[in-house]
C-alpha cells in the first residue's frame, strides 16, 4: 500500500507540474475526452477527490445527489460548472488540496478497508489504483491536446493492475461472461508484471502501455496494440468497449 500511495502522489505531482507550465490562454483547448477542455479535466479530478473524501469520512452521503443512470453526468456537470468560475491556478489548487486530504486518509487505513463508491463497495487498494489510473489517463488526454508526448514510467504497473482488477466489471458491462484471465506485461525499464492464475486458459501478453491504454479507454484513431492473446475470452476482452475513466 505504501508503494502504491507513493506512486499515486508522484503521478499527481507530475501532472500538477505540467499543468502549471500550460499558458492560461491554452486551458480552453479541447481534448478527445468528451470534448472537454483542460479546465474541465482538472475540475473533474478535483471533484472526484471531494467525492472520495465524503465516501471515506461522510459514509458516501454525497452519492445521494447523483443516483440513477444520469448521476455521473450530473456530477460531471457540477464539477465543470464550479471549475468554470475559477482561474486555472485556483482549479489546480482545488485539486491539490482535495487530493492531499484523500491520500492522508488512505495512508492511515489498511489495504482491505472498504468504502462505498458509487453503486458498489471497493477496498482501499483497489480505490487507490483507480485514482492513479484516472490521473494517468486524464494526463494522457491533456498532454495529447497540447501535442506533447507522455513518457510512461514504472508507475503504470498500478494502472495495469487496475485493469486486471476491473476485468470482471468490464465484462459484465459488455455482457460477456467473465473468466479467469492471466496478464503478462513488459513495462518501462523492462519491468515484468504478471497478474492472475498462470494456469488460466485465457491470457494477454505484451506491452504494458498498450494494455493500460485499452483498460482506461484511451485508444484513439490509429492505435494498434501489439498484445497477443490466448483463449476466446482474452481475444474478446481486448476488443470490448472499455469505459473511458
């Protein structure tokens, strides 16, 4: 858990530093994520931190305002509206202060402690992995909008784990029966990561960056993954409609 939180903070700080380098006039630049601009992205990340703080300290009472199939959309609109009334530096500060409170709580808890998150319960470890994946994915959108290359780090191990942990939920959303899935990846600095039963009949192997982009829904035009698959479920899984987190 300590390593995971260190990676989460590092990923957040990296994006924070890059945001500070973007001229104010460019914060209205549109990205490929829902046609949002940079202000919208950071406002959404900040709003998620506020929601997370309420989930951990207030038993998730804020979710009562965002029930039903349109709940997420309502939440996004509230975040964007709040951010639109702020200067870019103030939006960054909002995100900075909100995420610090969440990390502090995570650091004091155990990996297996559960919280209510939207319509399900998840443990702190899974939650922290999802926070890192969100930060990384929205960072990709922002870098891409600025025509800047993003160089992956070994921290994407946690994004890769998020994708594997979320495989059952993704399958359910796509009405595909979930099966055991083995993931074997090569990441930056030639790191090797494996998740799942090594005897599974279904496996996905290859480049960690490709896997991470698939499971976070960041596969734009021209994306050609180099992953190899074994088993019918694995072949179908990488072609599913993965949610853009």
